[in-house]
C-alpha cells in the first residue's frame, strides 16, 4: 500500500517523522483518550482503534505540513 503512494524516500521519512511527533504529543494523547471514552460509552467494539485513527487524522489535518489528501505542502 505504501508503494502506491509514490512518495520519495525523503517524503516518506518526512511523513513518518510528522506522524511520530503527533503520536508522541500530549495533545494527541489527550484527544485519543477523550475519543476512547466517548466511543466506549457509545458501545463501539473497537473504540481504542477508532479513537487512535480519528485522533491521528484530526492532528494531521491540523498539521501545517500536510493537506487532507496527504500531499506535502513543503517544497
């Protein structure tokens, strides 16, 4: 699946670095925990996975480096 993205090695490294920084941030951890509680209270079976995905997607959208379609804005 990653190969279908056709990212350069530099672009892929940049994306991985951005995702790593997001996942290690306190803001991400707090958002993920809040979403886990909401989804668990709603009776979702995979609440932890859903919360992780939704929190990551939200933080990526807020990132200055990527657009919603994942294309780098940095030249």
